[in-house]
């Protein structure tokens, strides 16, 4: 009898906890990617819930500001300003598919982009800082 009561409590509490977690985690728009992330190239990428971002890169050493828009699992990245001259190929947007297997890991797959330094950085695995 005690085991049956324990199972009832578990089977009631677990779905409630899962629903609560899903309701509080942002799943769409730039808020889904919000946070400060780092990759193996020591690039630090801060994505804000309002769709703006700031990148500090070490190779090449530069700071980049811009915007990102999210539609489903696709993000479009557009630089708006940088601390160094932008390569000609980096003036347009980059489009990537993203996945977030857990809250501390983020990965991107190239859809279209002509900016080689951005491709090299964005397609690295990202970890929450």
C-alpha cells in the first residue's frame, strides 16, 4: 500500500515539474539563445533576449556587435558594428540552424554565409559561460 501511494505521488509530481520547466524556459525568438557562451577558440558571445549580441573574438582579435533573429530553429546573424575593419564578405547576414541539447550547450550548422571567420567561430560547439 505504501509503495502504491509513493508511485502515485511520483507520477503526479514529475509531469507537473516538467510542465513548469517547459513553461519557464524560452523556446522561441532570440530569448531561446540568450546567455553568455564560449567556444574552443576562446570566443565569447553574449546574446541578449532583445535580439542584440556582443562578441569578443581572439582570432582575429576583435569585438563585434549585431542583431540576431530567430525563426523556429534558424537564426540570422547580422553584424552592425565592429572594433576592426570588417572583411567585405562579412557585411551580409549569416544564416544557421541551431540546436540546444541542454541549457548549457548550443550548436549551429551553416545554412548560408559568406563570412569565413564567422563560419569558423559560429560552427564551433558553444558552452554556457
